């Protein structure tokens, strides 16, 4: 229970950060991933790379790597699993002035960004 409360507090801190992004992109809407791939291929590749390395080591260690490598300002990766089969998690990544939100599917224990279906 304490871990869940800490997770909620971390998310609230992330969402109320003093450096609020000017844009919010939700990958859970149809065609958003394809639109980003066309309009901003650099951010698309960055988001894909970050999502593929989210599991495997503690997030605090990854934050420094992501900040140094990719202009990432904030990353929030839920420790809570959504009760679905396969399980899913929320991830929020802020690059420059844009926050990207996705629900990633844990396929074989690894996070995978799956486009929304029509």
C-alpha cells in the first residue's frame, strides 16, 4: 500500500512540475503514433528507444541516462500494473516542451508501444 501511495505522489509531482510542457501528446488515440512518425521522426525514435529500455533496471538509474542522452526532462513509468491480459502500464515522457503519454503493453515482460486500433 505504501508503494502505491508513493507512486501516486510521484505522478502528482510529475504532473504538477513547475516547468509545465506546452504540448501533450496521447499515444492512446488512433493515428497519433503514425502522425508523430511523419511530423517529428526524431522524437518518435527517441520515445521508441526509451520505451524499449524501461524495464530491466531501476528507473532512477535510467533517468540520468535518458536526461544525458535524449533531452528528457521527466519520465514517469508506473510501478502499478493494469489488470489486463497481457498487463499494461502508463508511461509519461517529457521531451523539450512536449509530454508524451502511452499505455504500454508488457509483452513477455518487456514494454511495447502498440498503436491504438480503429
